């Protein structure tokens, strides 16, 4: 961060992925004290998580700017500036996007024991198949609307769509899911993911302020009331985004060979 503040170009341009890489290593070190280190116990799985993170975030780039790879606009919600030329830009994108899911997932795992103490366990019970199917249908509709009618007013649809759509699919396919957690009375993982999303959102925006390659936002609601570059209202999106990152990881991981470690 000192190098970025001094405007040393490589550090300033890549401050966000540099900070997130260090954050992931630090959180993994804390998890290691519980015997849960991903770097030590499941390095290949952590690499797969990082690889899955890239297409997961490219999905949201598609919503923001369908012509993402051409560099053309218009962007709907976030706008990049200060980016280096290609191919360095592509490397920076890939590195940045690869840190998103690991950061959220590892921090949620670190926070879950606290969530257990605060949220306790529920009674559990089977979620009706009709309710799960209804959630998936609502998610599919919310996912389609911003693609069919792009608008700055549909940001909430994007963040809510994918957990609603994919979590029931993951549960049906026997993969880890939040519905499955609640059926078992496990309130802690959903709560930890929500908290992780909010905490990571604060870190993303604080590190973004110091970077020379950064993003800015356009939102239609209270857009002038900002914390860092993010309008205050927009921070609410980080909580469901963490649920989306979890659902996308479990869905995409399920398409790959092998089995993820028990969580």
C-alpha cells in the first residue's frame, strides 16, 4: 500500500489484487490455527476456487457492459479508469477476478464459529420442493430482466437472481447449498456469508480508493451519498453478492471432476 500511495505504477495499478492476495493468505493463516488451511490441506481446491471465480465475476461484467472484451460502453453501474493497455489489462482482470470467491469463502469460514454463537441452530426441516422450484423461477426471471431491458434500475435484480436461481439447483443436485444448510438447522453459514460479503465490500472499496486502476459507480438512488467511491445505498448489494458467489462456486465446482472438501 505504501508503494501504491507513492504512485509506483505496478503497485498502484494492481493494488486491489495485491491486497486481496495478501488478505487470502492472512485469513488462511488464521484458519490454519484450526487445522483448516486451504493452502496446506487443499491447495488444488483453492486454485480451482480461484479459477471458478473468474467466470463467476465475468457474468456480472456481462450485465454491466455486454461488450466487455472490446472496452466499449456504455457501462451501467461501475466504470473502470486508469487501466493499463492490453495484454497487461487482461492479466490484471484475471488476477483481480480470481481473488473474489476465495476472499468471500475463506472469510465466511473464519467467521462461521462466531455466527454459530450468535445465530445458534435452527430446528431444521425439509424445504418443500415447490418452494425451491418457485425460488429458482423467480431467480431466472430476475436474471433475464436486466439482459432483456438493460437499465441502471435493475442492479438489485442481478445480485438477487443468481442465489435464488442456483441454490435450489445445487440442493437438487446434492451439492452444498444454503437451502440444505437451513434444512439441517445450520443458520451459521448463511449468516457468515452475509457478514463476509459486507466486510469484503468495505475492504474492496477502501483499497479501490488508493489504486490508480480503479472503478467508479453510477446508481440512481442517493448516488451522491458515498463512502469511498461507493454510494452508501450500494453497500447493501455486497451481502447478497456473497450468496451469489457461494452458489456460483458450488454450481461450477460441481461441473468439474473430483469432489470438493467437506465444508
